[in-house]
């Protein structure tokens, strides 16, 4: 199956479908990755090339599952935490924190590591908050909603936070930890497509969209950035990944001094 010969037209259709669905630009350097991932999904669905492409045309869930195999859902707790830590501290020092309910949107939450990382830090400082955590993938959202993780994903969590907000697994769950309900109750997980769906609301205090624009071309990234800008209050924070940049884009964000990946509306 790995030695499948793809027609140029088939590869172009697959590339176009991925781009239309989620904005991922599979340039020439990604063709071998594309072929190998198509072959993997074909093995799983027991279809040939034409059958699989036809299946993709009529099955949105399979499109998302296919895209899942192309992207890397590599995440862990407290990853690139400097920007989140800054946001949390600003919320905790807010002059109206006693009456304010802070709203955060994790716009590409993957398996949930990011929203839970944000939630435990907000909870520890006594901030009143809610988090909307969205992703295009059904499968990563299912993992996130369970809140159960291998302990190697939680290595960077401070011990005080770990003991307070995580339950250690036993028996079949030895080597795993579960996020406690007192943290989970602050988070709502939903499917959301950054390219095609309308923003869910326009009053967030912070939006995190980290390590997803690395898959987009500049035009798509600019459209997403300006879409997310509309979802924020004036003064709201916008965080991107450390490997990402808003350079060469037209936008109205202002950078936060000392934290290259953090901006403010």
C-alpha cells in the first residue's frame, strides 16, 4: 500500500480539499507526507485511491480524521507557559477582579493540555473564569473531555498544582493522571473550524491560538488573526506559538514587551 502510484490530479484534489477544509497548505515539500498519510487512511478504511477520495468528498468526519494524520498534535502541560503565565497574572491583578468573570478562548486546544494548563493557574490564584476550548478534530476533543493523561505529559506541572488539581490513577490507570472536576467544570469543549465557522462571541478577555498557524500560508494566517481580533474585548490578550509571528500581516494588535508571542488588542 505504501508504493501506491498517485495521479497528479488525485494529489491536487487532496491538497485542495485539505486547504478548503482547514487552511493547511500542503506545498510540494509535503507531498511525500501526504502520500504516506493517504495510504495509512486507505489501509484503515480498506479502500483504493478513487474510493477513498470519493469517501472524503461526502464524509466530513473522515476529512477531519485524515487531516489529523497530517498535523502533529504534539502537546503537553505548561508548554510555552510564559504567555499564559503573563495573562493569568494580569487577570489576578485586575482592578475589578472581585466582580469580573474572565473569559478565555483556546482556539486550537488539541488534546486539552493548553486549556487545562490555563485553568489550573487561574484557579490557583482565585480568579473567576470560564474557558471555551475548541478544535476542528473530533478525536482530540474526545481525549480533552476525558481529561486523562499519561504522567509524562504532566512533567512540567508544579507539584503544588499537581497535588491540588489532579488525581493519580490506579489499577488499569496506573501511570495516568486525571484532571479533577473542579477544573473541568470551568471548561467547555466544542468543535470549531477556524477557517469557516463564525466566531462564537466577541467578549473574550484572552484568546490563545498557538502552534496552528505554522500550517497556514500567510494569507490564511492573516484572515484568522483578524477574525480572532474581533472576538476580543479592547485590552484583551492574544497569544500565538513561540515559533509563529505576525510579521508581514496586516493587523491591529500591539505586541507585549518582553514576550514575543503575546499581543494585546
